[in-house]
């Protein structure tokens, strides 16, 4: 059977040039195609596989849960032990005000739920977001995406959404008593790993508190140790009112969540009843997988070594063609002079057995975000492939 032909014919495409590798299995930091070729997953499935692929404890948890039950009923009606146990574990590792979890299917759905919750809490409708922000691709999440190029084809979108400059004083001044929420990434992902000043986020937090505005922190990509602490907001010395999680949350299974106080979440139970509902959100198999993956992350202390590995990898990524490197832990944007140059290097990296990609709002930058379990010798190998790929493409 020609799966490539069937893939192009029957699977809805999102670009004219999909990577198109036919994979057979994945283990640890490696992917293997149907021809047996080995690839380093240099982007962790876009920050999903933080502990690597097919960890035996995650596989075992999935198998055990599948043998007991899968879908039973619409979310929130039955007591399902995988959901309860995972929510308890998550909140044990969060500030006390983030003590109630609403599980969704994805990060984008978490964004949708959080925006609804903020409107319900405040009784307001104005939403502030940021230029070059990415929070998902559904209609509501798209409305707060920080790029008109991606939004324009789908208008009309949500009204009363305002996009401000990330890290600017004007953004703080724009928060007023008509604002329901400010949605902000602790590190802007698709802008090419852009970190704000700690003092700016603290000022943002203070102004939201002063005006009774919900501060929604998007840690869908930055969470679960990616930046060197479990949650990036810890490094900023702030606590959001609502936290968004996804990507690594499910340990490789589809799962998202928005997290707030129980008092806030209870508002979704009345006026109207069933104020936010989902059929498959918090699927028991996904929750079992996610809990197992989170336990591995905690037990193996992968987060503790992230900063050291960040410095180690950057030291080997040295070439005149690299214009800059921005990083937040094991999450890097390696910038070239153009998208065309970046694409050539990316394609050559794939030929040499390294999976990498680019950023939506900074296409001239290469994404490097390997699983946190990666060893230094493997980081050195990644750097070597990037260097060789630059040489192969003749970039100067």
C-alpha cells in the first residue's frame, strides 16, 4: 500500500510541503521511519515529548487504563480516577490558588475555556493579547493570535480584542476596569523564543490585580520543565489567575487544561448550568498517560539539568551564518538571514537525521527543543548536524 500517496489524497493538508516522513516507531529522543532510518527528535513533537517518546511507565499506564475503561460519559459527570489523581498531582505542584483543573482535549480548547471563565468572573468582555502571540487556532484562540496574516482570512472574529506590544509600558497602561483578561505567554513561542523582562510581567500582574482583571498565563509550550523550572511563571515571581497547559500535559496523548481557583471554576456550574462542556476532554487514557509522564519528569529530575544543557548546546552552535540564538532552557531559536536559508538548513538537517522546524512569526529562525531527557553527547550530535547542514547548503 502506498501510504504516501494515500496521505496526500485522504489526509487534509495544512501546507503544500509537509515533511512527509513515514514513521514506524519512536523511543526516547529518536524516531524511526519505515526504512529503519533513525532521526533525533529535535523539537519533541512541538514540546509534547518532554520526557521522550514511549517511556515504559507511560506505555504501561496507557495499557492498564485501556484494559479498565476508556470513554464513559460526557466530562464532569462520573468520578473517573485518572482525572482526579492527575488533577491532584498537578495542583500539588502549583500555587495554592491554582487548585482546580478543567481538562480539555488540547491547548487551544484550554484557551477557549479560560476566556469564557474570565468573562464569567469579571462580567466584562474586553480582552488584551499581544502581537506575535500564539494561543491556538480555533476561532476564539485565533482572535487573540498576534498576527493579522493568520487572522485575516477568518474574520469576523471575536470583538473587543486588542493586541499590544509584548513587553511594552503601553500594554500595562491599556489594562482598565473594562478589561476581562490579559492573555500572555511567559515566553513568546512562535515569535522565536522571546522572553520579557521579569519586572514587566510583575508590573502586568500588579495592574491586573489593581483593576480586577484576570491574568491568564499561557504555559502550553513552556510548561513541564521546558524553560528550566516546572512552570516558567516561577522564574518571574508571579502567580496567574488562570493557567493554560497542553502539549506535554498528556505525555504524548491529547490533553489540555485550564486551572484556577475552585471558587472561580464553580461559576461554570450555574447561570447557565453546564457553562463549559466537552465530551472527550480529560479522557481517562490521556490523564493516565499524562500523570505517568509527569511522575517520570519529577522522579528523574530532568528539569534540574535543563539550564546546564542549554548552555552546553549553545556553546556548540557557533557559525557565522547564525545571526543570533535566543533561548529559554532547552527551547531555542537559531536565527539565519532569511526563511529561505533556514529552510535549506532544516531540510539538510532532516537528511542528516535531525528533525527541526521553524517558527510561525519568525520563519528565519530554526526551532530546537529536544526532549529534556537528552544527554550531552546527543546535544553535541545535534549541534554537529546543524553545523554540517549549514556547510552542506553553502551558507556563509
